[in-house]
C-alpha cells in the first residue's frame, strides 16, 4: 500500500518536473535524473555488460532525454518512456560501435566484459547473477535483460532489436541455459 | 525416454514454449508427464525458474560516481538564445554543415567586397548614418542614437572619437566639433561599438565554455566526427575574421554587424551540437 502510494507520488512529481524540464528548467531535470538515474544505469550497465560503459550510456540517455522531452506527450508514464529511450540509446550505441568492435566466434559483437575493478564483490564459490549476465554473449544478454529483467515482451524486443520474435525467444532460451551453466560452476 | 513418451531432447525443444505458456494442452501434459519422471529435466526447469525469479527481483545498480555533472555540462543551456530550444533537433549531416558554412563565407565575402568597393569610390561617404545634408560629418541626433544629447568625450573603442554636442537652436541639427579625425564615427557608433564589445564578451564566454566541454569530450567522439567539427569550425572562424575585418573598415555597417553576429551564432550552435553529441557517434 505504502509502496503504491510512493509510486503514485513519484509519478505526480514526475509530471510536474517533466513539464518544467521540457520548458528548460534544469533543476527540474536534475530532480528527474536523481529519481531515475539508478534504474537507467541498471538498464545501461546490464545491457552493455560494463559498469563503465553503463555510466557513459546513462549520461547519453539523459542528454537525449533533455533533447527529446518536448516531444514527450504523456501517453505513457514518464518512466516507461525513459526506459524505452535508454534501451534505444544502448542499442544504437552498439550499432555504432559494431563497426569497430571485435567479433566473437558465433558472429556476435562482443562487449567489453564486466569491469573487474568496478564490479560488486563476487561470490567466490558461485558467480552471482549480475556477473553471469555480464558474461553472456551480447545478443543473448540484451534479450535476457530486456525480457527477464525489464519485462519486455518478445514482440517488443524483436521490434527494438530488429530481429524476429522467434529469434528473441531463441536468444532468451540460450541465455537462460548459459546462465544456468555459469551459476552451477 | 520416459513412460510419458517424451524424450529429454524433445523436452529441451518444448521447454521455451512451456515456460512461455504457449504449448497446447496435449504438449503441456506430455512435458509435465516427463518432468514427473525425469530428474535431469525437472532440475533444469527448477534452475531456469529460479534464474527468472532472480532476474525479475534484481535490485537497481548504483553508478560509482555522480553522473549529473557530466550531464549538466552537456546540456548547459545557452547564455545566448538562438532559435527556440530543443524543438526536435535534426542532426545536420556533415555535408550540409559544410555547405552551410561555405554559404556563410560566400555571403560574408560578397558583402565585404561590396562594401570595400563602395568605400574606395571617391566623393562618396558611407560612414555616417542619419546626418543632415549640410553637415555630413555631424553625428546623429541623440534621440535617434539612444545616446543622451549632451556632451560626450569618452573615447570610442573603435578609434579617435570625441564629439561635443551642443543644443541646436533651430532644433533641426546637432552641431559637432571633433578632434582630428583619421576617421569620423557618428555618435550612433559609440552605442553600436559598446553593444558590439558587450556582445563579444558574451559570445566569448559562451564559446570558451562550449570549447572546454567539446575538448573534454574529444576522446568520447568518433575521430571522423571530430575532424568534421574542426574543419567546420575553421570555416566559421574564417568567416568571423572576415566580418571583423570588414567591420573595422566600416564600423557603421549594421549589415556587417549582423553578419558577424550570425557567424558567431553559427559557431555557438556548432559547438553546442558537438557538446551534446552522444559518445562514439
């Protein structure tokens, strides 16, 4: 009940701050940033498999948000719109970097691995889920994060990633099996 | 193979749809029958369901540092309003940026040529704005120039200008005495020059701030993008230099003043665009 009330309060605060920020109010925009930064960072870091890259991408997401805020029509919750924007920024960054990045054996562009120095302490006996996700091949990782962590449907993922719904399902299953294997080690 | 007539391989194939809940009744019954008899497959299902639950319940990650400062510096809004803010901004293709800058140079050079040519023609003065026919070197009336109609002797930033104004008896003219003039500048220019100087300070501050941001972000941007930005900045800088030179020769020209402002706007706009570019584009 209290959680629902907090969510409603946050949404109301968002509405006001979104309107102010769309008009150029940077303080309102900073409040939006403070409210949503961790969530956006989580999406960026998990999808890219790198905390460092996730921080860069988070900044890109909020700069893009600032630019696009005047186009936000309020047809969905601001958080929904923002998270979708974050996903698009990550996917577009991948496309750009794809030209320069190395390719793995299975033909997928491989991301920078989860930074050893920056990551949270890892269990010694068992790899934790965060690290295991970071170790997935890029395509499988993105689908897994979008579906199992962020809750997108296969049709939405297919549209965002430019793949088929069947391809999304296949990547998800592959990701789950690889995670199981990694976590069992 | 188990008594449910489903093999482990068949189970593996059916598992994604089983987890999605998209199997028809008979297939789902076969999967569940197999699960009740096969430890390996039951264990796999349990593990994957745990992964699903774990993934859905993952807490948010926290950045290692406050990212706001970096964001704020990139969205730092303009001291100088250009058009209107962030209406859907189209990213200008590099080729168009080049063409736009070339057009700017061409127009500036053309105007400079016209004005320079005019100023070299004998017996035609182009320096004085709004003067009476009988006194071509007299300054304009203070009411027109925005300068109070009283004695002023402050030196103009542009050159030797000291104008003494006296009340005009007839009300139609302003009498003026000037110090030995290499070039005479009407009172209007005192105001225009000080506006220009103020404008230069504001632009200078804005450009310096944006250049700092762009230079800090150099490593995050694609090298070809950086090269294009630098090339276009050189073109715009050349246009600015030409406008300044022409304005020094003809400080009265509002057109040249506008050209200079336009070129400075272009520079601010390009730097601002570069400052807000996403990383590695």
